[in-house]
C-alpha cells in the first residue's frame, strides 16, 4: 500500500469515527433530556404523595373524632343522660 492510500484510509476511518462521536453526542443529549423529564415527573409524584399522606392523616384524625363523638353519644344514651355532641 502506498503512502497516499494509507493516508486516505486513515482519513476515512477518522471521518467515520467523527460521525460516530456526533451520533453518540446526540444520543447523550436526548437521553439527558429524557432523564430531566423523568426527574421532573418523580418530583411531582413525590409532592403528590406527600399531599396524599397528609390528607390521609387528616381524614384518619377526623374519623377518630367522629367515632369518639358517636361513642360518647352512645354512652350518654345508655346512661339515660343528655348527649352533648362536641364540634371537632
């Protein structure tokens, strides 16, 4: 193989490698964009989860309060006394 042929072959290989690197960089950019979107989704879901946990706790407390009021009403009726429900 002559010197010019070797140089031409090297140029083709380098061009091929540069095209491959460009493709990889584009793929990396696309993957980073998808990753950022997923991170945003996860953040939103975490906020929603926290909101739902707080809501569940509040509902549980309110149900306990209602059950306590019903229980005190039942106790008052059993003892023949007046029931005075409390607001909660």
